[in-house]
C-alpha cells in the first residue's frame, strides 16, 4: 500500500501534534507582532520622538496589516489546501498550489508597494495622521521606509504557513525569530545611536523582513513533502479558485481589522478634539498613541490565540482529507480549552497591571493624562478578551475544516458589522469612552454567534464522516 506524505498527522496523538505545530506557530506570530511593538517601545522611549512617534506608529500600523492581509490570504489558503491535498493523497495539487502561491505573492506585493508610494498622503490622512503636524511628519517618514520592505514582509508571511504545511513548523518559527532578532539589534542603534528617528525604526524592521524572506526562499528549494519544479510556478487558475477562498477568512479578518482601526483612529481624533484635556494641541496625540499601545498588547494575546488555532490547520486539513472526524473533534475541544485559558490569563494581566504595561511605552516621559487614559483604556477596551480568543479560534478552525463561508461570515460580522459599527455609534453617546466600549460589546455579541457555530460543528463531527463543501469541493 502506498504511504502518503505526512501520514503521521493521522496516527500520532492529537495532543502531541497540537503542541508540535501550535507552539512554533505561536512563537512565529508573536515574533511577527513584536516587529511593530519593538519599534513602538524604542520610539516611545526616545525623548525626541515620544508620544508623537507613538501616534505616528499607530497611524501606519493598519497599512502594514493590509499587506499582511494579502499575504495570509495566499499563505493560509495554500496551507489549508496543501494539507487537505496531502491527506487525500493528491501531491501534484499540493505542488502546483505552492508554486502558484509564490508567483501570486510576488505580483500582489509589487502592486501594493506601488500603490502605497503613489497614495501616501491620502492613506495617512485616512488613518488619522493629521491629528497634528508633528505626528503627520513622523508618520510619513516611517511609512515611506516601511513601504519599501512590503514585498519582503509579504513573502515571508505568506510562505510561513506553507512551510508549516510541509511539516516544518520549527523552521517556519526560526525564519521569523531571526528576522525579529535583527530588528531588535538595529532598532536602538539606528534610533538612539544614529538618531535616525522614525526612519531608523523602519529600516531596522525592513532588514529583519529581508532575512526572513531569504530564509523562506532557501526552504522552498529544499521542501520535504512537496518538490517544486519549473512547472510549479504558474498561475494554475483551477487551483487558485480552490485555495484562495480558504484564505479569504484570514484576509477579511485582517482587512476588517483595518476598517475597524480606521474608524477608531478617526473617532479618537474627532472626540478627542472635543475633550477638555485632549482637545488641547499639546495633548491631542495622546488618545491615538495610547489606544495604539493597547491594541499592540491585544495583538500579542491574539497572536497566541491565532497561533494555537493556525498551528492546527495542517492537522485538521489532513484528517478531514483522511476522513477522521474523531480526531478533528478531539482537536477542536483542546483548542477551545486553550483559547479560554489564554484569554483569562491576559485579562488578569490587563486588569491588575495596567500601569506596569504602559510604563514600558515611555510613560515616564509623558504627562499624567497619558498614564491615566492608558489605565482606563487597558481595563475597559480589553475586558472581554476571554471571549475574543474563543471567537478567533473558532474562525480559524472553521477555515481549516474547509468551511470558508461560515468562517468568513463570522469574521466579517465581528470586525465590520460590530467592530466598525460600534466604533462609529457608541462615541455619539459616550464620547471618547464610547471608543473604548466598542471592543467588549463587539466581542460579547460575536461570542453568541460563535457558540451556535461551535455547537453545529460538534454535531457535524459526531456524524460518521464530515462533508466539507464550498470552495474546495466535496470530500
């Protein structure tokens, strides 16, 4: 009998596989999140940048997420498709899917870079860059250099899940870690030593991204379960139509987050301007800088949440292809328990230690208003993180099962209908505090829908064999 590639995904204990894939994935995503966070920490503690530089970083951050959105759509979609293909013993489909994903990533990143350079000023304005002149100047400088690294950033992020699907989660982790180490080394040199300011922070980031992309290229030439050849690197429309929908959830999760951040940044600018304190020009940038920091902590927590779930994608996909719903159900249960634990631990941290958290981001160099608003923002904005982590894990697990429609719909409801809607609505009644209330309200309502989908998923897995329909076809 022919042995399928990665057959251990069907035979090894589920708990061991979850640890093997999830831990490197968590580390990879945490390190990727640290790129922007490390920049913000060094910027915040540079007295000549301070909260103005922090606010500028907050303005640019959503635009880096747009690049990430396209990268994960390609990478996560290909990862899920490759895993299902290998489980169903269709290695040629896996081979061609990876080759076309590489080609697509290169084309999309080039187009996005050109668009960013052409429309820099209106894009920065859209995300609140005009809160004051100094913030805008810093944002423009930072964004220009970050944009030059977009092709490397997107390639590294897109190839990371593909490398995991080939059975090498540790290598995927190492490529991201080494890139972040480069960033951490050069940030203080460029910001404090050379006093390059926002340019220094951006250049350090881009150097790390170049290293990550280079290591991904090396791995593509040495893959294990899939062997790439010249014939692999073609568009292959038939396969793109099947794997891109599996990555649409990841894309919409990121893009809708960008829409939410645009709404939040603009509401902070509008209602901060009406506040007795933050309406003063010297304090105008504080709400945007603070909420940006709070969102970065949230990004760390969500990186762990996503890492646990995304690490399960190859295992889920393979066992769906191999018709093993019992193992998929076991994995789902372990995932939900893990998400709840992560959420509650994070909740304890933000409720008990908000002053310690904000101190990392240069609070000693700022006014008391900076710290006071930050304490409130941490405690209110993130008070429903346990539900947020469960929601995120549910999105991704459904995606891994090939249920692209349910996953995408749930993600869109959370980020666009609730995330954007409440960010625009609640400030009308509660002012600046309404921006902070928008996050927990959105998470509570989304969890109600997630709970219904969780119950439906268990019911489907209790059947003899799950039927995966949608973009991938019926298995």
